């Protein structure tokens, strides 16, 4: 008489299931599809003895019993369904010995479903190479399961495994985490029988957003609500409880090796770096240093870039014949290009440090210590670095958010990064603050100017956290976070890794943001340099007449330059940009802004710092961004033609400050968000949200204090 044992191979992806399958069955394989799916099913046969035949099923790899893909669902469906034709007599759980804890998480879940299982501990060679060794007997005792070490690739331990199947088939399973913990009452509600498999199924349905509309899910949701049962919370607790068991077992069975000594050193370092207080302190200090470096190291190359572009502009301007092409090249394309390239030094410096810290293994620790702080805001520990990077420039920081695996947390992080005060706001803040507070004013030991500036950074940070919290309420996700308890070991950073990262980030920035910002610059240039013909002609005529009326003696150089600046200002007023400013004036008047500020709002759409340049054109002062004094004086003299009061009252300035703190006036950011989220949707939502936020807060401030 022949006996058939059906055995399923279960394990994480890439743990060696297929290798073991081949090692056991050789050429006796059949490939078909699992019923009702396109997922491939491999069934193989092997003779264990004259009377016993092994029927082996190679299941798709999965990380947990709450499957996220069709592949993973297959594994789960077979294991939970006793009436399924492929329901196994036994599971051979394949665990990667070099990554044991993570692998065992799934094992404990499988065992809890009630299938008898044994563990084939694979990749013993890899573990050995990494200096990881276990007392197998001890591990068996701790976990209460039979464990056989194998090497599926070179077929070590296969005979022992076959022998085991013949002689010692376990009948019962071990339970690691009782679903009864959830509440018997709830389980009874979930399914008629208190069968765990059904309870798992219920939980599985509940966290699968795709099913949320089905009748079953609606019913489930009602039950959960009635019991005030929080599925997410439960899953977190479940994973935590399982890891606790696994951790204890693995620790007890771990043998001391050379590598363990290194590990214990790592642990000592980690004790400091991931300490609740020191850890955060060290991290903040490090960030402060990096931030300083981003500013100070990049000042010089940024100046070089600006000087280079200035020289190039002058050259082009003087070489090409005066005309539209000349203006387009100099004021449109070159100005736009310079606005992109000027941020490269900051991006490179920021990523230089992030890449090093990442390569050393420090970033994983940062994620760990900041996790608790960021969670309530719908972000995670890894969000902190992009957020802090946002104080230099949002564009590379949004790219840096790629390290956040959880989609929802990454999205929320991306959405709020632009609220962090980036360096492009600095010249704007400096100009506006200096309107009322001289650079030299002090309050005790503090420079008031500096304090207000710091306040603006703080406003940005708080707004980012609050906005994240708001987004968290609206953005739902069914993706679960599992605690990854194993931190990578420290290692020396690899120069090539860092160079490649820098090259990639710089390239992505220039190509991704560059295209858009140049296009927008050109459009804005067209708007600012052309206008309705009659209005533009009127300006030309006016200045022509003025020049003619002046007699020779009056025509000194200063006067002519003054006139030409005045003319530029009038041209800007007559241009489409000027028309736009006037057109939107009714909408921005409640914020305390006149049409001149309206023009600046338009021109600084490409990049915020353009505000200063536009102001200098509007108030027809010569001078660069560095020469803030003359712009400031001109702005202070400005009077509202109707009320005859100063245009820039404290309320207007405060309102403007808030507007620049919140509004997304940075097309590079919009471009990079669209690229990183692979959708225009989120870029638009973000833009609208930040515009509404900016408008709303400016409105409130001006109406209350104005
Ligand atoms: P599956 O995804 O679980 O089916 O895993 P595979 O059987 O396809 O194995 C993944 C990779 O690991 C393959 O390249 C195998 O050759 C390799 N592999 C499997 N078992 C071992 C082992 O014990 N030692 C080593 N070094 N490699 C293994
Ligand atoms: Mg496979």
C-alpha cells in the first residue's frame, strides 16, 4: 500500500524554496496554475521509501500572512483552507539562517494557522560567512519545533530532511500568539466558529482596502466599530508580540563568534546613538553641523555660479545684436538656467553628508529614534532627514524621501517638505524683516532680526507638522508597517557609492527641475517684457519726449541712468505682468498687497528669491540682491495713493512674510513632486493646499492687525 504525504514549501521570497523543491524532486515536476489564478503552481513528486510518496508544492514567497499581492494571497488561501485539495499534511518552512528573525515572523503565523510544520534552516553557508551561528538544538527547544539545517544550493542536509519526513512527522502545531487575545466575543462575531483561520481571513479582509466596498467588508467594519476594535493597532501588537518570542529564542540560541564580538561593540555604540535623549541630541547636533555646512560650503560655489552666469549674460548681451533674441537668451533662458544651477552646490553638499551617513549605517538609527516623534503626524523616523533638508532646498529633500518605504508616509512627507523654510526664502525674509527691524537692533544678548528670522523657520516647521497631521486624516493606506528590529551593522563608507548617489541626485535635479524652471522663466520673461502695444508705446514715447526736452547740459550720466530705471519700472507696469498684478489686485488687497506686490507674486512663481529682483525693478533702484538698503528705502517711502498711508505697514509685512512662508512659489518643487509621485494629482493638490494656506493666513493676519 502506498502512502502520499503532501508537503508545502513556505517561506519568504528568495529563501531557497525553489532550490529545495528541485533538490527534493529532481525532474518529477508538473507546472500548472493555482485554481482561479494566473499564479504558477509547481507540484513535484519524490519517492521517500517503497511505500511512501512525497507530493511537494512550491508556494509563492510571502513576508507575512496578511498578503499584499495575488502571489502572496495564494499561499495564504491554501494554508487557511482545510478543504482545499492542496491542503498540506505538513509545511516545510524554509528560513534563511542569515536573516533569521525576519523569516521566523512568518513561521509563527503559519504555525498559528494550525498546520504542522518543521523548519528547514537554509543558507547556512551564507550565515557562516557572516559569522552567524546557532545552537540548533537550543533553537528547537526555544521555538518548540523541529529544525534541520540545510544548504539547498549544494544539497547538504537533503537526505536528513527526507529521513525526517519518513520517521518523525509532527502531528500538532505549536501556537505562538493566541488570536483569543483579540477578544473571544469579537472572534465569535467574526465567524460562527472560533476558528483562527477564519478570524485571520476576517482581519485580512478588513485591512485590504480593495475590499472595503464589498458587502462583507462593510459588515466587518460594523463589527469592528461595535467592538471599538482597531485593526492596525492589533496588527502592530501582534507583530510586536511575535518578535518578542522570536527575539528571545534567537538570542538564546545564538553562538558567540568573532562577528559576535563586533556585534557587541555595535550594540554599545547603538546604546548611545539610539538612546532616547543622547541619541536625539547627537542627531540634532549632527544635523546642525550639516546644515551649517550646506550653507557655508555652498556659498562660495554658489557665488561662482552666479558670477559665471553674470559674466556669460554680459558677454551674450554685448556680443549678440540688441533685440528680442538677445533679451530672451539673457533675461529668459540664462536667468532661468542660473536659477537652477545655483542650487546644485547645496544639493551636492546635502547629499554628500546624507550619503555618507546612510552608507555608514547611521541613517537606519535615525529612523529608529525619530520614529515615535513622527508617527502621530503620519510620517516616520525616516521623514526627519528630508524635512530638515527642506531647510536648505525642498527639491533634493523630496528626492531624499525615497528612502521611506511606506507610500503614505512618503507622500505626506513630500507634501509638507515645502513648508520648511528653504534658503530661497532667506533673501525675501531678510528684506522684509529689515523694513521694520534694523539689523543692529538687539534684545539683551539677542539680535532681534535673527530672532524674527528664527521665528519664521519655526512657523514653517510647525505648519509642516500640523499639515502632515491634516493630510494623515485624508490619505488612507492599507500598507502595513512592520517593525524592522534588526539594524544593519556599521561599515566604512564607500567612496564609489557616495559618488554615484551624488551623480544621480544632481542629474535628476538638473534634468527634472531644470526643464520646467527654464520653461517657466521664459514664459515669465515674455509676460514681464511684453504688453499691450498701446500701453508699451506710450511708455516709450514718454521717455523719448523727456530725453528730448532735456537740454544738453542736463544730460549727465546719473540722470540718464535714473531715467532708464524709471522707464524699466514703467515698462513693467505696462507689461502683461503688470496688467496681471492690477488684475489680481482686488483679490490680494484684503491681504494688504497692492498690484506691485501682485507682480512679484507672479514673477516669484518660478522661484521665491526673484521677489527681491522684481522689487528692485518696480521701485527702479539699481543694484543687486546684496544691495538691499536702497530697495528697502524705496519700499518704505511708498505710500498708498488713496489713504496716503505707507504701503508697507507692519501688518502688510507680516502678511507678506506668512505668504512667502507658506505659498508654493517654486516651480522646481512642483516639477519634482510630479516626478517623484508619478502623478500630476498630488502636485496639484499640494499647490492648491499651500496656496490656500498662504492666502488664508495672510488674510487673517492683515484683517486682524491691519
Ligand atoms: P525562492 O525564491 O525561495 O524560490 O528561492 P530560490 O530557490 O530561487 O533561491 C534564491 C537564490 O538563493 C538562488 O540564487 C539560489 O541559488 C540561492 N540559494 C538557495 N539556497 C541557498 C543556500 O543554501 N546557500 C546559498 N549560498 N545560496 C542559496
Ligand atoms: Mg521560487
